[in-house]
């Protein structure tokens, strides 16, 4: 999806539908299947599988305690999948445009700048982790539990140093609050179609399962 506004609207709508019911989660998953490229890239993410593993453990414990752990697993898993998919479609600068469009030039610029810097930091952390894995491989070391504290400390230290450099750079350039930004959005026919389908998913998530099957018949 090219238009960040429709992407955000779709993400919020589908998250609500997923939270409301299991059929809403299943329909949201079907919506994601309409973008197989993004979904395929999400499935390759190690972070996604790690988070899903923790969700599986919690869902199993919930099910064993007599509660509906299966429903929790399906809904939470789809919400996580939605979040990762939206993150995969991010392009530099678009959330700055989106924040200015939503909140105005002053508050929106500050919020958008913070979001852009945060997402940029996540990308840099991912690349840094890939370089650490390559270095360990060259030294013949296998990633293990013993290396987690050292790797974690290195990544946190690196991010804090870069955050300080970015703050110094903004201060040197005289940044205080607000800024000049003219949002530009490109809306395709596919964006409009996906947005309408997201609304339809929310509508169907309010309906009982038997009513959905009646509509399909």
C-alpha cells in the first residue's frame, strides 16, 4: 500500500476487528493474504517468531488453566502479524507526513520526527545484529545464551551513543520545536480497495459466525 493514511486506518480497523472476535481475526488474516509479498517478508523475520513463541507459551498456560487460550493465541498472533506487516511497508519520511497531516505542523512535526527516528533506530539495530552474527560466524562462535548479555549491552550502548549524536546534531542546527513539512500522499486504486475491505472486515466481525455463513450462502 502506498498511502500511509489508508495503511494506518486499515491497521487500526483490522486490529479492532481482530480484538473483537476470532472470525474478525480470521478475516484480517485473509486481508493480509491479499499482500503475499509483505506477508512473506514478515514470516522471514526472526523477531516475529520469537514474539509468537512467547504468545504460544502464554496461550498454552491460559488453556491449561481452563480459559480460552486458543482464542487468545489466534487474535494476538494476527495482531502481531498486522504490526510486523505495517512495519515492513514503511518508507522513510512517510510517518512524518502522516503526523503533520494528523496533528498539524508544530505538534505533528515533533511526533513524526520522533517516530521516524525510532523506526530508523529499529532498522539500524537490525543491521547491527546481522553484522554481529556475521562477526561471530567468522570467529567460529555459535550464538547462545551466554552471548546474549554481551550482545544486548553492545546494541544498547550503540543506540544510546547514536541517539546522543542525533540530539547534538539537532541542537547544532537550532532545532527547538515544529518545522516545515508539506505532506504528499500517493493513493492508488488498490489502496482504496484494501481500505474498503478493512471496513468490511470490521463490519463482519460484529456479526455472529452463523450470520456470516448465511451471507456466504
